């Protein structure tokens, strides 16, 4: 694997940086990420590597310096114009770190201190940064004196300063993040692995309803089909203020309408809900098998798939999970449909606890505002909910239960909500007004393709 220089500086470079900005620190802010406060079980090689990869793009931005402090902490110094970009990074980091109560603070507004985050405005707090730099410089001096004593030589009077500068400029290497795939945007509404809404059925369709005999033939055809031509990826992004979109992870899905046109063009797959459910469980097994062979190169930077609760408890998923554990260095999200969850709450509860124990996050998918208004995310024990954009959504959220949902979103639930099917800028504007920071859809694909999200 190719290696590149890390854009994150050693803590020993901080004293030199402080001297550089001593006369020009107006409008500069600093943020200490006290990741050492997280539970010890939050730290393993994969998490450390994923966090380091996530912070690299910001560290390479103009007006930003990132320092790696002792004890897994980071110090980010940035011009105030980069505040939204820093908050986007924090949203992504929350998805990368396994469940820990403190990670909720990563969603706090800029400037709000917590056990995990300490913010400074160097206009008034420059002395704090200078004091920190002096302590680090004292450590450098002590190390220099120890090294000099061992070699029986005297340290140069200003050795700590030159050592700090040299340490900060030393080449640090980090595994190069796999380049993003030139993903083809889905041609229909992007629902995850499947599109269970039936919204793509043409008006006046005379397709034959799905029955048991047709289902048997479909499953046989599905088992022989090459899924490579049907798998699509779409990115979920963090958008904060005026900052460009920040890629969080990619959803891997199969377009049901396109798959239907290949294996059963004359069949209405959604005509019988329970037969369609059986069909999707078969599709789950096929896509999990396909990902076992093709997935490692796709999922390394984080992924989401739509899956049935029953499939999570299957041998196919356990085999997939073994492969994922070795390949994944990012967020892993499993998206469940609400009707599947409530069809067997006992099975869902077991699957949910198993997934959380293994470090997965759970998202309720394909929600209308009416459905979301009835759900309590915390009581269900899920991590995120995905609300679908539609042109009348602003009106729906302005009255009755919709207005109550809008208030819940503004009061904090927006931070754990994904607004999907965002096909025009109006969706982003509405989401921002509701406190939503995660978005998905064709409009986001266009923004990312324009180079603003990597």
C-alpha cells in the first residue's frame, strides 16, 4: 500500500507554530479534542487508523494546523472561516468511534465546551495556547537533556526549539485512503439495497402480480444473476453551514426496478408484501455473498446497506461479518425498514443488541414525516433515522404532527437524522433550518462531483 506524508503535526511542532502566529492570531480559534477521555474499549487499531484518515483532509486545508498531542488527543488551530469544516469533521468522527456516551458531545455547537471538546478564541485566549506550548517545549528540553547526558555531551542552549521544529517537520506516514470509486448515481430513488416503496411502478402498469410460483422462478434467476451490474453506491455527506460537503460513508444498494427489468420485467414484485419480503431476504443473502468477494475494496472507508432483521440472524450475515471485521476502517451502518422492525420486536431487539456489540450503527430507513413523527429513536435503541425529502415536506412540517416533528428536529434530533433523496438545493436549505447535518441524494452527488466534498 502506498504511503503518504501525514498532514498532522507532532505536538513538538506547536511551540514553533505559536511563535509564528504570536502577532497574527486574530480570528484564529483552537479546539482540543480530548479523545483520551473516551472508554478504553473505544480504542483499537482500526479506530485509530480511521480517525487519522478522517482528519487528514482538514489538516491539509488552508488556515488549519492539526497537532497530535500525548494521550490520543488532538489540537486543531484554524481560522474562524473554517469553523463549519471543523464541525463537519466532528460529525464524521462520531460515526467512527464505537458507542460511548461522550461522543454525543461531538454534535455540540461550536464554542460549547464539554469533557470531550475545549474551544478557545485566540483573540482572548492566546495565553492558554502559549502556556501549552511552553509545557511541550519543557518536555522537549528534558528529552534533549536526557539524550545529551546519555551521550555525555552538553545540549545546545536552544536545542528544545530546534528539536521541536525538527520533530514537527519529520515525515509521518499514514496509509493512503483508497480513492473514491467513480460511482454511477442511481437512476431512481436511492432506497438502500432495495426500493420497497413501489413508487417506480409506471402508471397503468399491467405487470403480473407476484405469486409463489413466480417467486420460485425469480429466486432461481436471482441466484444465477451477476449482481455486479446492479450494485450502486451513493455517498452520505455532512453539510454544516457554508462548509463544502464532507463524505461520511457510502451506501451500497441494488436498484430493485433495474434488477426487476433484468430478471422479471413483466412481474410486479411489490404486489404481495410478504412474498416481496421473502424475495428481499433472498436478495440479502446474494448481496452479502457478493460483498464477501467484492466488498472489501468498497467498504473500507465506511458503508451502509439495507437489510432485513431476519437476515442479520442468518449464517450468511455472520460469514459477511467475519470478512467485514478484517476489512473495515470506517463507519458501518445497517438500515432497517420500520415495518420489518415492528413485525417481530423480539427478533429486532436481539439483532439490535448484537449489532451494537459488534460496533455497527442502526438506521431506520425510508421514513415519511408521518411515520417519523410517531417514532421515538431513543426508545427503539437505534442510532439514526432517514427521512425522505419530497417537495411538499416544508408544508407538512409546518402544521399538526409535522410541526411537532420539526420542533423535535430543531431540539436535537436533527443531528441523528439523514435527509435522503435530496434532488435539489431546497432540500438542503430545509434540512439546515431543521438542524439536520447529514444528507444524501442526487444533488449531493453533483456537489461532490464538483470537487467540494473530498
